[in-house]
């Protein structure tokens, strides 16, 4: 059994629990039970690898000084396992653990053994998860805020798959209703304008240059055949053509961004299969809906919403909320254990109403999570970027991708918590310097690949070296810089688990920047290929382990790991 496998079976937390039980059985402690045990990584050197405040918590129960409690715990822990080098009591009663170098070196063996599986895990309860994200209305090209949602959703899907869940990704298309009619009419009027007519666009019409592009395509393909037809008979064609064109653009933008959805779900499909009526009838049989002022309402306040919601207006027209209810019923009926919706900043009010709707349908609202992503402030050298000429009111995702590239765009979108606003500086994203965080991380990977190439040029059999490492050969890694890197590498699996649990892939960007920083510093202070054969072998194992972890982390974010830059 390896050192770290032993630690997994008998962790420090478990050892501390046993120490408390031992002191209780000996009558040293009079209390029963054990307070929650928390291990922390000390912020300062010299304070050990892990620390706990357990003695301070127990002191309140035992009515004894914390240092006395700590002394009893340390006595019970002494000589328990070989991988603890020493234990110290510090300050008012902190217990600091110092682990042996051999324990940390085992991390390198684990990384080389597991390769792309390092950081992956199997959950106690594997879930089928459906993530719906982007879902921008198909009335124009994707804007940068949708790009942030796309990067977040895809990275979250990859993250949840890494910890063992089965994940599907879905895009919901609002393809019926007033907005679609307005889209068709906007294109229709621009089409007539191309033939010299003077047209007046209605209030709320879509006016970006992309509408003119669609109208020009129709003119090229259909000529003037719609000039002699009235608007009513022409609109179905113009609406569908505009919708199909924009969806094609959206799919291409997302594909080029590295995202291909498992399913594109249309709102019209719900109505065609009568699922909206069936969902509303279901709520009625459960007495979750009622009539008022000629309209149908759902009693969402019963489940925490701030007001009840209309699902059928007095004129008989169903609301978007009615479709949303049917859509979420459809999701759960497909057998998903957990639903994750990623919505834009203007959808914050949807959280309570959708959770209430899910509960009214009889499902557990805890099985649905709604993540809100805030706006993206697009900058150039610190100054706001003007709106896109093509889109009319916003900057498109396509424009950003063409200027800074996919990797930089994804990394920048994932650098902050989704619920905080994000400043995206185009000039910074393009810089090939250490100021640019994505360059900083990817260059670390390229630098590691360069080290391996140089080693091979100098006749080192690198493949053989990294395929046969052992603790004895790695004992040459004794420098503080080396051990600091290894400690950070050892944190990667737990980082992935905690990031997945919190649904915060941005944590990985911070981790990769920290790892890249240690690597760059190490590169300038220590030569990997030296005259010392044993040391060179050990350092080759170290740098290739770093490369594996960087690759794994970049993959979760949906970024490439370049070998040259």
C-alpha cells in the first residue's frame, strides 16, 4: 500500500477522531462526541503542512486550556503513522502537522500512474445531469455575455464529468411568440427596402446589419417574388428563413468556440406535442392553479415566490412561463437527477419562480440549480469598447473570437465567479507576455515540453525515466521550490472535487496560474538537465508531472495545451 493510499484510508481527520476517542476512553476527556474537525493549510512557512483548531473547540467542552487539550491529542497521535514527520503545538493551541518528503513524493508517482485520470473520481451517487446554457433568443448573433455563459456551461459539464457524473448539454430555442413574428417582420421590411421602398420599422424591430444581410440573401435567392404578396402571407417564410439563418450562425459560433450541444430543444416542440397543456392540466389537478380576472395563475407564492404567476392570459394566450413549466417537467420526465440552468443577469427573478414551479410539479427544488452569470465589460486598454456595427446594440462573440482567439476568450470568461461582473480587456488577451494569464499558463506547458525535447536531444531516454519512477529515485528532490510544487500538485484532485461541488470552474484558472507561477520561478532558479544523473532523472519526473496536471486542468476549461509558443 502506498503512503498516500494509506493516508486515504486513515486520514489526519480520522486519526484525530481516534485520538479524541482514546482520550475519552482513558478518562482524560469527559465529554462525548467529537466537534467538526477542520484541517487547514497554513499560510506561512514553518507552520507545517496542515493545521487544526480542534484543541480550541474541545477546550470549550472540556473546560481546560487549549494547549493542555492539544498536548493530550498529540500524545495519542505520536508514532501512529510513518508519514508524519513531527507534530507541533503552536500559539493558543493549534496543532501543526509536518509530513515527510516521502509522502509528498508519492504524489509524483500517482500522477504518472494515472496520467489523464489524475484528478478524476467516482462519486458515491452518480447522477444524470442536464445543463441548459446560452439559450439566447434566436433573433440575432450571439453576444459576449452569451459567450461567457457558453464557456461556463461547457467547463462545468467537463468538470462534473471529471468527478464521475453523466452530463448532457442542451440549448433551449424560444422559436415561437411575439419575438419571432417581430424578427420575420423586420427582415420582411428590409427586403422590401432593398427594392427601393421606403419602409418604417416598428418599435422594437431588430435593426442590426445582420437583418439586412438576411434580407439580401433572400433577395438573391428569391428575387422579387414576395413584392406582390401581402405581409400576412409572406411573414411565415421570412420568419422561418430568419430563424434558420440565425440558428445556423449560433451553432457555427458555438462550434468554433469548442461547444457542440447534445440537444437543441425547441419551444415549439412542447406545443406540438401538447406538453404545455398537459403540464397546466397536471397543475390544475393538483390544485396548484386557479382562475382570476379571466386568466389562469399558478400559486407559486405557496413555494416561496414573491407573487403568483400568470400562465394563460385573459385572451387565451399562454405565457413564456407556461412553456418554462412544461419544459422543466419534460426535463425531469426524461430521467435527469439534477438540472442546472445558466441564466443571464437579467434573469435573477426567475430563480424563485422556477424553483416554485418545479416544486408545484412535485419535484424536489433542490435538484435544480440556477446559476446567474453577470455582464461582461469589454475593454480595450482599459476603455469601454463601442457597440458592434453588425449587431447594432452589442458586441458579438464572433468578433471577440476573431480578434483574440478561442483559448484566450474562454480563459478570460472563466477567470471570475459567474455571479460577478467581468472586465475583458481585448489588448491584454492578445499579449504574448506574462501579463496575459492564459499565455502565462499555456507558456508554462510549452516550456515543459521544451525541456523534454532538449533532454531527448541530449540523449536522455525520457520515456524510460518517467515510466519507471520510484520513491528512492525521487529522493533527490529536496529543494523547497520542488516540494512547494509537489504540494500544489497534490491539491489538484481535491480542487477538482470542491470546484465541482461548488459548481465554480473559475477556481481551476486560479490554480493553473499558481502552478504556472511556481514552474516559471523554478525554471529560472534550477536547471532540470544537469551533470548529476540521479537529480536529472528526478527532475524530469517532476516537470513531466507538472505537464500532466496542466494538461488536465486546461482540458476541463476547454483550452489547448500547446507544445510550442
